[in-house]
C-alpha cells in the first residue's frame, strides 16, 4: 500500500519507506512503523 501524508510518500507492508519531496529517504524499515515515530520533520515543513 502507498499513501501520501503531508507530501511524504509512505509505503507500508513488508517494507516501509519514507521519502521526502526531494527524493531522499528519511527512514527505511523492514516492517510497518507508524509514521509519527519516524518523521522528525513533522510539524516543521521544509
């Protein structure tokens, strides 16, 4: 599954990747992790 949350693409499933609008990977996980715990920029838009 793929979602877009506040401009950030989030893939959930076996692999969860959080990609910033500039294409850089913020976090890469082997299992689903709630995006609130892996978005240090949340509330501080770039």
